[in-house]
C-alpha cells in the first residue's frame, strides 16, 4: 500500500465526485499491474467511510468499467484497476504497515493489565452495587449526596424541608 500516489487528474474527471476518493484509496492498495485485494473493512478504515458506502462505491466503479472484480473462495474479491488510473510516476515511499490503527486503540493486553491503575475508590464497602439493603442506608446515601451536590431526584419524593418529604424524621433533623 502506498502513502502517496501521483495521479493524472484528467483521468478522474469522468468519475462521479463521490467515487473519486474510493478509487484513489483502491489505487493505493494496487500493485504495478493494477491488482489488489483489500477487504471492504480495510478499505473502509483507510478511506474513512462506512463499509456499506465502500461497498456501494466499489459496485459503482465496476458499473463504470474502471475496475473489474472477481470473487475468490471465502467471499473475498480480487480487484483489477484499469491501467489509465495507475500511477505514471514513481511513488514517494512505501508504507511500513497497512491500515493505521484507530486513535486510542490498545493492542497489547499485557500492557493493559500490567500498567493498569488500581481502583481503590471503587472497592466494595459492604454495600452491593445493586440495591442498597435497608431503607435507612438508602436515605442516608440520598441525604449525604444531596448535602454535597444539591442534586435531588424527583423519584425520591419531595426535598428535605418541603411538605411531603418521605425521609425519616431522625435523619432530617441531622440535615438542618
């Protein structure tokens, strides 16, 4: 796969504008004879398009007659690009690897486990992550977070100090 492909722009003019980028990306995978066989997924990642868009573009390029494709066993396609679309000058330099990885994509599982931070703040403090066991603990947690952030969920009922508050009276006295 090539990093920079010199092209003759006049050759691309008859193509629809949406097909030009797909054709250019496909040419970057081709060898000197114009043959290539990138998967739709790899071509989509390289072009920055969805797989369905790349499939449509490839179909349209075949209909235009600028590429031919032949299905190989296993559902993969071989593409042959018309000679007029191939580079006429030497390319700048070959690419070291195929498709660049997505930003933030981690591939080394040992690095993930070895260098992972410990999460002491999420340690189990005797309370399950599902439902808080007793009513008093629920109200204690609600009132503590309300005092800290001022946030009150409507499903908890009326706020402390308002008429119709469902919090236990003993706990409300410590809030005030």
